[in-house]
């Protein structure tokens, strides 16, 4: 059995900078981090800290003097947003990651946790995705600029560890979902988009909803609170620049996902598939054995339980609007 440090021992006295700490995943990470009682948690906001600007990053690190950085900030969105803004998704994510990691090394930050994306994997990666497969092809075209920009942090992490001994780690989460997700139909991912469509159709008495593609692709989803726990366990226990998948090991087709959300929301109308829209990557399912072996992470929230919590949250927000 691995002798990992206890959470309180690791975080005691540490100043932690969480970029993206006000975002979807970041807010849950900060909540769980508070329970571990570090000396200080700093969450820069995009309104006052443009992390694509190197001068802003240097001033921030000089002011905070963090012991540990959790880099969760990203420009993200679903297939539609990635197709409309490929240059923005590439530039913003690349500039944030490369400059922040470099400046963290210069500033003597003890540890840097970089959050990558499952979009970094090649389009036709054998299932389940093993970390060793990351470089065996080009990513799915609709989100390749985003995926490649994030993957550069892996290259940088490995190079800086080899040359400078800089302690940085790189995590690859699958698609996340849960309460407080982005439900904007122009930029959301598939689960919140389908929940909103089904709830609005049910409430308005609509007889159908439109879903993208043909329903054949498969996806693996990780409940956001499980993802936050996995990230913090990696921060505490993992000290290598080999990439690590974070997932749930549960794979579902988009067709089955859509029908499940319709059932859980009480939408009984027809699901119409718009095959003029892209399917995205054909299959996504991760091998998650490395995360369990290296830092003891396993997801605990069943998919249906997570969906119910997400739908309940959205319904409460809608009623309060």
C-alpha cells in the first residue's frame, strides 16, 4: 500500500493560487480546498487579471508568492463554439498555459498542476484511451486548436522537469458535468445543452427537440465534484510529468444519453437528429488505471445520480429566475 501524506499535512501553511477558481470546476475545487485548510487561497478573476498577458502574470505571482498553482483557467465551449472561434481557443489557452508555467518556474513555485483536456487525444484513439496514445495522431478537427493548445503544457511540463527539475503535473479529464455548469446553448457542452432543451420543451409543450449529429458517438463523463477530488489528490500525491487521465470508466452513446436526459426531465416528445451538425470524436473512454495507481483516485458518483443532481440544480435555478 502506498504511504501517501494526509491532506492536512500537505496543505498546511501553503499559499495556493487557483486560476479559473471562479469557474465551473474551479468553484468546486476551491470549496474542497478550503476543507483542507491551506494558509491562503487566491482566486484571480478574469475581469482584473488577463492571464494571456505576461506582465499581468508576473505581477500576480510577485504579489501572491504562491507555493502551489492549480491552473484551471481556460477558454472552453462545445463543438459549436470551437468551430466558430478556433483561433481564439488556440491563442488564449496557449498563452495562458505557456506563460503561467514559465513564470511559475522563474518565481520558484514549488508545484504546478496543469489541467489538460480529453480533446488532446487523436481522433481515432483505440478505446480505452491510454496516456501513451496521446501522440499517435491528430485530434478531432472541430476542437483540435483547443486540444493542442492545452497539450503544449504537457510538452512544457516534461521539458521543464528535465532541464530545471521543475515539479509540474499534467491531468487529462474527460468531459465534466454537474450543477453550476454553463447552460448557454451557444457555448455549452452536450449534457447542459440537452438538459436545457428537454426542460424548455417540456415546459412549453413542444413536441420535439433537435439534437446534433446522429447520436452514434460515445462519451465518458465525470461528475464535477469527483473531478475536483481527483485534481486535489493529484496535487497532494503525484510528482511526475507523465500525463494522467481522470475519468469515470463509464461510456454512453449520445443517443442513450439524450434519451436518459429526456426520461429524467419528463420530456416525452420526439428527438430529431440534425445530421448536418458534426458528431465530434467517434468514441471517448479513458483508461483510468494510472490515476488509481499513482494517487488513489476513483470516481464515486454514478452517472444517473450525477445527472439527477445536475437537472435538479437547473430546475431550481429556472424556478428562481
